[in-house]
C-alpha cells in the first residue's frame, strides 16, 4: 500500500483557534462571483476547493504574478482566509508550510504559494481525494461526480450528511487507490465538514457539498477549523 503525505485541502485549518461567525450575505455582497452562476469558470488547476472558489470569484485577481501565474503571497492568503472564518494565527503557519514545500520543488518563490501547483508541495501533497484522480494535477470531473454520487447515496431523506458519511467515502477512495489514509489526510474531510456547518448543526447538506466541489459558495457556511 502506497503512503502519501498530506495536501491540506484548504491549507486553512485553524486547530482550536476560532474566528468570528461568518456573514454569508456580506461575503456575497463584497465578492458577487461567489454566488452560483455569477463567477467565471472554475480553474481546475487549483485542487483546493476553497481557494478554487476564491479565485473564481476574483478574490486573488490583484495578487497574481506576472503573466497570470497564480502566485499569491502568504500574507494575502492568510488575510483573505480570515475573511472566510480562519484567524491568521491558524492559517498563516500552514500557508507558510505549503509555500516552503513548493519552494523545495522550485514551484514558487519565497513567501508565495502557487495555487496551480498544490500537488507539487513537498511533504504536503496527498492522494485519494474527493475531486481529483490518483496522480492527477487538475480537478477530475469523473472523480468529483463519483464522490458526489456516493455521498448522495448516503444522505438521508432531507439530503443531510454526517461526518461518518464523509469519512466512509474518503476511506473508500483511499482503499480503491491503494493509498493509506493517514491522520494528516483528515484535513480534507474536516475542511468540508466545518466550512459547511457540520460542527454547528451536526450535519451538512449534500447540495452544499456539490456547490463547494464546483467552486461555489455553499448556502450555509461556518468557520473552517479542525475538530
């Protein structure tokens, strides 16, 4: 069984550090592209659904590198993530780690994260994901559709999912790909669960998972943290 290290799904997990409650209406007012149908096409080179959503909404437009490269400095990432519920003390060190892992593979410059090369962050990247295939470097429509179908099959009559449901599908993907699911790999599951309000409500909506996987702001959002 092949073991792969972690790519923090949003590289914004904040441990036990809590941010202020999110105001979805305020976020949509400031960034209209977050709403379904208002943003430009998603950039499938950005594997992280959280940052793919922000890029699609134009949040990073003023901070990309020359020639349209998606090189965003760590300070900008942490500042923008804070608007979406993560305190700088939580997401800053993780974004820095991603940057360091990319520097080791010559994928970015000092103090910057290449959003289109998250798979090249040494010691941070991982496989068996919900939205890209094993060995892939872009979002896979087939993998995303399969994951959503499996989650939908586990949802209750009201379209609600539990943390165990997310975990079950994640484990199935890892088993099929012969990839050992490590403790750090829990980050992708926890990002989805917490950002879509699982900690607050005890469930998340399959419709919101679909929106999030397609780089659209979910209808219910909460602070993204680990448990």
